[in-house]
C-alpha cells in the first residue's frame, strides 16, 4: 500500500503539470472531476472482476462502504495524476 | 480455478480484511491530498475573458456623413473612424472668427473713447479751475459793492457747475475704461472672443472621430445618414492590447490570493492549451446576492432593509478576481469567452508583479484630444 502511494506521489511529481480541467466532448464541456469519477468507476469494475475471480467478495466488509471507498480512491488517484496542480 | 489464493480460506480472509482497511485508509489519504492540492491551488470554472471596451460616441451632434471602418475591423490608434456633417460647425467657427475681428475693432473704438474722455476731462478741469478762481475773486469784491450780488451768485453757480462737470467727466472716463474691459494687462473682451473661437474650432474638430486605441470595431450597425446625438455610443472598440480573465472565486479562496500570483488559464476556445495569467487584483466589494437583506445606503428611505428569514444553507459569495493574460499576441481572445483558471498560491509573486508592470505599460497610453493635430491624434508612441 505504501509503495502504491509512493508510486502515486512519484507519478504526480513526474507529470508535474495539470491538464485542462474542462474536457471537450463534442462541443460540450465536462468538468475534470466527472471524468475522474467515470474513470474511477471503470477501474473499480476491473478491480471488482479481480476480487470476483479471487473469491474475495465474501471477505470484504462492509462491502458497500469498501466499494464506495475504492471508487472514491481510484477517482482521486486519476484526478491527482492528471488534473492536480504541480 | 488454479488461483493460489483459492487454496486457503484463511489467506483470503486476511487479504479481505487488509483490502477493506486499506480502502478506508487510502480514501482518507487521497481525499486529503486532493483537498490540499485544491486549497493551495484554488480553481474555478466560473471565469470569462474580458477586455477594455470603448463606447465610441460623438462630442457633437449631427448627421453621419461617412463611416471609414467596417464591423469587426482592426483599427489603429489615430485612425479616422467616422465623420459628422461639419458644415454647421464650420459656419460656427467662421462666425467666431468674425466675432473676434469685430471685438478687436470694438477694443480700438473703446480705446479711442477713452482718449476722447481724457481730453474732455482735461478741458473741464481747466474750466473748473478758472471758474473757481473767478468765483473767489468775485466773492472778495462783494463786500465793497464792486460787483452786484447777482454777478457774485452767477460766478458761484458757474464754479459749482464746472466742478460738477469735472466729476461727471471723471465718471465718463471710468465708464469708458470699464467698457474697454482691461483687467491688468489682459483684455477680457478679447479673451472671451478667443475662447469662443477655440470652442467652435474644437467642436469642428470633433466632427471627425478617431480611434483612441488599437482595437476591433464591434457591433457597428449603422450607415451614413444616421443621426448621431451628443454622447450617444455609435459602436464599440475592443482594446486589443490587454486582455483579462475575471474569475469568480468563492470568498473562502480569497484569503490566500495576492496580486502577482501565477495562474494557469484554460480557454474553451483553445481547448487543452494552457495559458499563463497573473493575478492583478482581488476585489473588495460586490453586491451581496445571497441575502434578502439590503444594508446599502440610500434606497428604501435610507434605512437598511433586513429580512427576518435567511436560507438554512448559505452559499459562499463569489468575487471576480482580475487576472491579466500574459503574452496576448498570437491568440484570438474574444471578450466573454469561457475560461477556467487555477491560481498557484505558492508561485513567485515578485516575478508576477514584474509581468503585470510590463503588461500595463502597454495599456497606460493617455488619450489625446483630436484638437491640435493635422486631422489625426498626435501619436505618442
């Protein structure tokens, strides 16, 4: 976990520059946090498949809160990677 | 399933607990990191590109006889924009010129009048001196009965009359001098006529309207023949030299903001392109819209209007922070364009202030009146 965080911190340092906080999709502008939430949901879905395959689901407690925390964490990671100010 | 985890229930259980705990720890840490980043670099999507706009208006009324620019055209400082029918103002200027010449003649006439009055005064003074002397002599002879009483009375009367004539002529001289209108070394009649001429020439010069800055003609929707009233804005000129972003930040973000801080500006018009801006100033006042109360002076019988109810949830007031865009050349900024900004509160403020000073040097060119130039505003750059 700590390695994960240090990797994350390193990535933030490496990218050093934030992206445009407004994402242009077919003429409409979406806020960065929305994109991060969607991306976080997608990454969480992948993680969920891994948990399913590993048979870990019955041991994650309380499941809704753990999943909520994971979605939020992944979204935050994406935001810190791509949109955080240096 | 050939997964190594599937073998041990205990392993999976341990892993499950670890992941559960780690997810809570990670969300706390990551949310804190995000919050720290936003607190140190406040951002807002509520921002617009702004420029300085000049409402081009005439100082004299009249029919527009010529428009020398087109809508959306780039013009330079001193370019002729449009013309007002100058004939009435030219006639007015001619009239004022004639009036000045007439005033010169009047001044000459009043000077002659003074000379005449002076001569008149000298004459009556001499006459009075004689009459007074004569009256004295006659008076001395009355006792010895060498002259009649009547003759004496006549002499006394003439002395009084002659003395009064002197006073009268002195007053006439004074009046003639006042009519000339000299005050010290200057003649106020001449000054009034000269000022009237200058005023009419100035009005004549206002018939040609020049660009007061480099900029873009905007919203030009009239054609020659239209009547331009005094002070009425005909179209707008958007100053191209300096561009701003007004970013509406929550009051909670303002305490960290200082002029000179570096800003990342993203324009919707230039998607994905990071521009640089500098905070120029943080405003001190806006109209409070999040309260039904009104504590402004004036209005409602000059008393505060206070609402007995307020909203349960209060939203932070927003203040327009002025951000100057660095290196405006090469960009096609448009006033009113949507922007989003990120202020770097940890940036080098002194360096930012230098940029502000450099950018504002371009802006601080003063307006020079069309008067005195040969048809153009004297350019001082």
